[in-house]
């Protein structure tokens, strides 16, 4: 399970860099962002499994999910 957490964290870093490199609106930017989000959920879930106090993992899931909802909202709703 620790190896899974390390691999998920590596994917978070890789896809996060990809989302930053590609221009906003490009397909690769969206693809990298989606993979970043799902990798973050997997990493936070495995981190919560290992932690004595999973507060940081829960906070990470909350903030990532909130950002995900904002991104999926139609343009003029915010």
C-alpha cells in the first residue's frame, strides 16, 4: 500500500506539472488536470489509510473537490 501511495504521489506531481505547462483550454491541459485530480484522490485516500490523524488527507480531498466543482460550473454562474 505504501508503494501505491508513492506511485499516486508521483502521478500527482507529473500531471500537475503537465497542467501548468499546457495552455488553458487545450485538450492536454484538461486531460492533465483530470488525471491530476483523480491521482490526488487516490493519493489522499491511501494517505488517510496510513495516517494516525487523516486531517491533511481529508483537507486535500475537500480542496480538490471544491476546485473540481468550480471548474465544472458553467461560465457565468460564479
